[in-house]
C-alpha cells in the first residue's frame, strides 16, 4: 500500500507470518511475525511486502464505523464521519 493518511481512524496490523517493510511518519521500519503495527490517524504511512514469501496479517481500523462504508481496503476509500 503506497503512503497515505487516514484522517478519522487508526489502522492496526498484526503480522502472523512473513515480513512487512513500512514507513511511518517518514521513518522506515520492519515488522515480522508477532509484531503489532499501529498507524495513528493523521500520520503518513505505507506498507509493502518486498519479499517473495507470503505475509499473513489481519488488519483493522478504529473506530470501525468509517470502514463499513468501503467494500475493500483502499487508500481512496472515504473516511468521513457521518
């Protein structure tokens, strides 16, 4: 997912298997199995699987209400509050 910002929700990812390279607020980082990644609202973030190996990592957003209006994970998904 290229760098983007969520203006009304935090995003969280639990890495179950594999490795993610990410950038959070302009700083590079790596997350591997067992890590919990928290990307706060209004902070630029991006995440990539640069390896050939699969990554298993559920993600969720908080508050959840904004994500229910989206049919899939997308950087262009509207996140306005009603």
